[in-house]
C-alpha cells in the first residue's frame, strides 16, 4: 500500500471573468481567462494506520485556519462512503506565495488533496473526476470559481464553459517562448467578500462577459493582459496604491493588471527585471498539475 504521495499544482492568476451562478454546484463556475505560474502549491499527503486523526499543515506548521483542506477530505469521505476512523491522515501544503492574494492557492490546496488522498485510499479516479472534488470544495467555500480547471491544465487558459472539470470547456493560447510573470502583493483580499457581493457581481459580469469573445477573436498574450486591465478598471477593484504599481509595470513590460481576486499587481514580460522592490518573479507554467 502506497502511504505517501506528493503533487505540484501551479498557481493561477485570473485576468478577467464572468460569474455564472447555478443552484447545482457542478454547474456553477465562471468563464474567463488566466495564466498559471511555475510557482504554486506542493502537497504531500501521508496515510497510516491510526484512529481517525487528520492533521493539516502549511509549510510544515499545523494550520487550524485552513478550512479548504478539511472540506476536500469530507467530500471524498462522503461521496465514496468511506470510514476513515482506522487511518491517520497528514497533509502538508507548501508554497512561497501569499495566501488570499489572487494566486488560486485555495484551489491548489483542494487539488493537492483530491489527487493524492483518493489514490492512497485505493480509489481509482480519472483526471477530471479528481478535479471535480476540488471544484466542489471551492464552490462550497466560495473561495474560487475557475482556478481548479486552469491549474489542472496549465498555460494561458480560456474558460469557455463553466462548471466542474467533467462539464466545463477550455481552450488555450499557445505559449511559444518563456514569458516572465512579475507580481507585487500589497495585502490579502477575501474572495468570498467579492464573488458573493451583488454589487461586485454586477460590475464583474457587465465587464467580463464582453471580453471573452474579444480575446477569442484575437487570442494572444498582449490582448489577454490588455483586456485584463480593462476588466479590473471597469470592475472598480484597483485601489490607488495598486494603480501606482501598475503604472510602473506598464512602462517596463508587455502589460499589467490586477490579479483576480487579490490585492496583487501582475505584469507579463520578456525580462525578469522590474524597478519595484520585493516582487515575486516566475514564468508561465505550461504543464499543469504533476506528481512528484
């Protein structure tokens, strides 16, 4: 019996999106576009004989505030009617990225569990079925709407149809050369406060639904980042401090915008250099989720 598995999930920055509500969580989600990063979340799940203990860690430190990972475990347990009382499960999530800052780390946590724990418990699930567990986790916690499927596949992902990975439809803009992603985070931002707020929902959808076809008609990196900036300004989510950073990034890159949803500025560039202190510099990931 394999008792330990490790998986890497790339982070995801949404450029623009449209919320698509539905009472059925399998059908709820978003349409839009975003990029995955070579930085992300690495999850190691260990299972041993025990007495039903579940320990969730973040960077090797017990994390009592993480509600995403226990929810993913509960969905697996309830969906497949499993008795976990004879096991001890330890999950350690590792990342260098800030949390609640627009990097899709909650989806990374959920995917890390949904791709490791079922296999350790002897369940044979398909790629998309594992992703569905993470999607349901995100919807239940209002922590994201489209990060899951994007992180599964990697690249510059266009989400054409909302819903779980078994239902949704995506396309990609090919990345033909290394593109640097430079980010600067000012503070955390609670995704739930935005996507569950009717005022923001209207602003987001009024802008987001128009931009998807515009990108599809001219699918390239430059158009993606331009439309992302247009979206963030129309949604009125950029604060003055973040706007100053974006103006600097605009002068030194292909283009910049705000990560959805986080108080984070990002730009795409052919160079890793930027005249802003304490940035995270990585590249667009093209491989998606992978076992280590």
